[in-house]
C-alpha cells in the first residue's frame, strides 16, 4: 500500500461504534492512519446509492481504500489492516497460529457479540428488555467466560506468546461488559479472564483508543452484597439486575437497624407513619425477599389499607410490578408514591425512570426522572451510573440535544410528548396528570372535544 493510498483510507461508520474499537487499535499498532466519516447518520448515509455500491447490505463499518475498493465487516477490515504490517505479527507466527486467530474471531462473533448486545442493548435503550432474552444472554456470556478462563489458565495470550488480533477483537467487545454490568461478584469466578483482559487493555495502543483500566470497571453492588438491603437501606438494583431490595418506612425497631442510613430513608420513615403495626407490610417484605412477587404485591395491597399515606409501600408495589413486567401498573404505583411524598421519594423517581427506559417509551423522560432521583440521593452509585448512561445515550442519539435543568425547558421533550401521543402511549395520560406541564394545544383540544361528546347535547 502506498502512502497516498493509506492517507485516503476512510472508515464509514457512526460515532462510538464498539465494533470499530479493534479497527482503530490495529491501525495504531501497524502505523496506519484512517480518516472517519464525520457525523455519519445511520438510516441516511448508509442508504445512499454511493454507499450501497461499497456495502450492498447497507451495513457498517466499511473501509474505503480508493485505489482498490471497499471492505465490509469489522473483522475483515481489522484483518486487512493487520496484514499490512510486513511481519504480520498480529496474525500469528505461522499458518497454525493464523488459523487459531481466525478461530477466536469466530468465537467472538458467535458467542460474545450477540450475547453482549442482548445484555447491554436494553441498558443503553437500544432494544426493549425481555427477561428470557436477558437470561439467555447472561448464560451465553457465562459460558463464553468459562471457556476463556479455562483456555487462559496457563496462557498469557489467546494465541502463541504475543498479543494478536484475537486478543484485541475479543477484549474490544468485552470493554462494554466490564464497564456496564460485570460487577465484582460477576467477575470473581473468572480470575484468568480478568488478568488477561487487564493485560490487553493496558497495551498503550489499546488504551489510546479505548481506556478501560480496572478503576473504570463496573462497581455496582450485586443484589445480595448487603445484608441490610431487605430493610430498605440505601442502594438500588434494576430490573435487568433482578433488584431485590425493598425500602421500608415503617416501625421504630426497623429504623434502628442502621443509624447511618441516608437522610432520604429517614424522611420516608417519618412520612410512612412511623411506629404503625402492619403485619401485612412485614409479610410482604419477606415474600419479596423470597422472589414471590405476586404474593408480595397482594400483601402490600393489604398493607396500604392500614397505611394509606405510606408512599414507600407504593414504591415497593411499583418494584414488584417491574419485576413481573407489569409496567402500566408499576407506573401507576410510582406516580402514587411521588404524589404522596410530594416528589421526595427518590426510589419512585428512579424506578419510574427504568419503566420509561425498559419499555423504550421515552429515553428523555427516563433521563429527567433519574435526574430527580439524583437530586434527592446524589451519592447513590446506581442512580449516578444510570443517569450517566442515559445522558450518553441522548447525546449520542441527537448531537443537538442540550441537557436542561427541568424537562419542560427541553425543546426535545415537547417533541417526545407529541410522539408518545401519536403512538398512543399507555403512560402519557398518567404522565400529564402530574400537572408539571400544560397540555400541548392539539391534545388539550382533543380532550375537550371528547369531554363535550361524552356529555352529549
């Protein structure tokens, strides 16, 4: 490849494409410069006649080499760039090692990539959460990690005795897992994989493209790491992490279990009629900890008859419904908790944010709900992590989006509301009942017409 050809190489893809991490790392190692298409838009730029000549399926990434043509598929592009090094050091020392590199690339595409997307997609808001799909993805990643851990028991690298494209390709995909979901508990059974991943990620060329030092690895507590979670101590789980803690604003005895619990929880105890005997509430907590969501919800329904002003009980009913995928009911209970607490129940905001995100109904609604939770509990690590993910998703989704202090100041929010109305969102009516915003003119007129028609002449 001549210098002239090399300078004109262009990588066509959208920003922050995980599949392109390995391409940039390989390019850096072999000393090849690649230009990227600025502000590439999926659904538009990949549908043009010119692009389809390079990639008939419209898939990205595509590497354009002007004097030769174009290469599709990220592994093929990375392989081509690695082959430009005269020593071909990233492709193995001989034909046997080269075949092993190809073997691990296939392993990555078949065992890791699809399961990673299925696990991470709902968290980033790209696809709706489906419990069966999520469980299969977790099982698939666990199986892949078991295979890798066994292979790496007496090896430093996947192929031979040096870093290869196999290491780079697999580690590139695993960065998102290590950052988003692989908590200390989930990483613990795979010490060889952790050691190998840290070695690959510490390579200067790798780190220059994608920094993933251990300090950036997921540190979200697992659902059973704290023995106090069942009593409603600080900390949140999410639907896709099988959240199991229940916050309780209940008896004085329970309130004494941890004098250091955060101020938000103490406030809930006072608002939840502190000292009221409520056996149904206590039974619900036990049933919830045993994973019996339907039974727990039934007991909470009994409990609110005793403590109708206890917003925490409604927040916990919301969580039961989330875990049973009964999102419309979950939204109603979250709304009740927020109304009773006058917007001071951080967990209700946080859980409602997850409903918006996990139903893919509105990422922007999820963001501003989560922002409210963060204002109430700024030290809650899971709220902070969720807010960070939502902010990143919205910035990636629309480069013109600007975060506002309140959602009613966000011009994109009104557009989102109109879309929700167009698609007849089951959550729209409840969301407007908060009275935080005036109804859009078209929606207001329609409701007036419906009321007038209902009254009759």
